[in-house]
């Protein structure tokens, strides 16, 4: 592990990660455990309605919960604050193919990121499509696949299996474009390209990515990118200038920032959805609660399929930092989790 200076800050950075990645044990030591409980049977489904692989979860200002998941087809479900099913949004929409993330902005617009159609879609609170970013390949070309050989060109307005979306206080849009491309792109509130960081090539140097899998934006407009394949979170300012690297919480699958007034960063060192290698179950599965400067407040959870365990966490809603909604791929479920009050102890 090397040390590097970025914007006057000394940070730890992994500069030797390879093209692929395996889930790793976090480097952070002596991290306090946060006691928590999972609410049993929180979600109430209609008969014959069920979750598939639950890829993303988000709440709006009223407490309603949105779950974007892969079932017989990709589906977007809405629940009320008590977990009761409300409705399915836009079944059969052209932009729904292979769910990856759902987020809700400060105006209660609902955004979905679909890696199967290379699209990011914005719905107004009533469920009408009001913006589309990216473009679905023509059906004659078949499903989106990760290309072999030379990667496609680094296009401003086209994505290569995008992974997440976030916004700053001015409404600028940040998208992590993470499986074919390895970059983060900034657009203005109307969808016009501003700038990017990263490229269509994997890399392990600062400003490069190996599968940017999630992102979150804080109240100052800083962007926190889960650089999963490089075992780190890269933190950029609003102009995508690198400010810090946190490399001690394993391979982050999901990051979420609570709205404040005191903001926390949550990061999941998820066990792989492939469930291999089997040894990963013993060293992964935990979720970290952090200060925005990278200090670790504590961690909770471990890999497993029982209630209160986590099987490949892919989405976290932290609108209430003491009451999280957590979606999981391999367990085909979403859990409501309550963190119990503890004395704050920060760790590196």
C-alpha cells in the first residue's frame, strides 16, 4: 500500500489492483460493533407477488419505499411507510431490462439506473417519465454484453452498463458508468454534459476506476465513488477533482450518505452474489458507518441468509441513518434495519 498526497491531504491508496477483483477482508481494525435489529416480515405483498434479486431501494420524503428488482422481468415496486404494497410502476417500460439502482431526489422524483438498457430514467412523483439519459441499443443487436477486445469509444451521452446516479444542490447529475466504461460523468440539471473523470479503460491509479459500482453526493456537492474493483472509495469535489481515498473498508458495493444535518457515509463490503469463494463468507458481509472524512464510527452485520444477516447488499436507503432499508441480491429480499444508540467511537 502506498501513500499519496491529493489536494494537500495525505491518503492511503491501493495502486496495484488488477483488472478483475475478488471480495477482500477490510483493512480497518478494532472497529466497534453497532448493535442492530432487523424487523421481521416488514414488507406485505399481495398474493403471488414477490421480490426477485433486489438491486436498489430508496425512500421519498413521505417515507414510501421503492424497490427496483429483477424477477421474471425487471420491476419497480412502491410500498407505503409501513411496508404495504402500493403499486407497480410502468410495467413493461422500454427502459426496464436489467435493474441496477433506484434513487429518489430531493423533489421526490424517482430515478432508475438500468444496466441492461444503458439508460438512466427520471420519473416525476406521479410516475411519468420526464427525462431519459443514455440510449437502449436496438433490439436486433441483442442484450448488452461486456465487449471482448478493445472497449467502445468513451462517448459523452452513451453509457456502458451504468450503475448509479446522484445530484448536488444545484440539480447537477452524476452518473457512475461502471461495467464497460469505468468513469463518472457530470451533467447539468437538463442533461447536458459538463465533464467526466475516468474513461472506458480500467485503471488503479488515482482518478481511474475498476468498476465504479455506486456513488453518493454530500451537502457540499462532493462525490463519493465506490471504486469496487480497486477496494476503495474515491472522494471528488464538485468539479471532479480528487480530494481523498478511503481504502480500509473492503470492496464497496454500495455507498449511501444520510441527509443530515450531520451526514454519515455508509459502505457495504458485500459478499459476492456468486457465493464464491466460500471463504468470502467469513471475511465480508458487514456494513460500515463512517464520518464523511473517512473515520469509521462502527460496523454491523455479517454474511448470511438469516434475518439480520446480509446476502450481497446492493442497495441501502439511509434517509434515516438510524433506520436503514437494505436490498440484497442473493437472498431475494429487502430488510428494514434499526441501529441502536451507541457511544460514537471513530476508527481508521
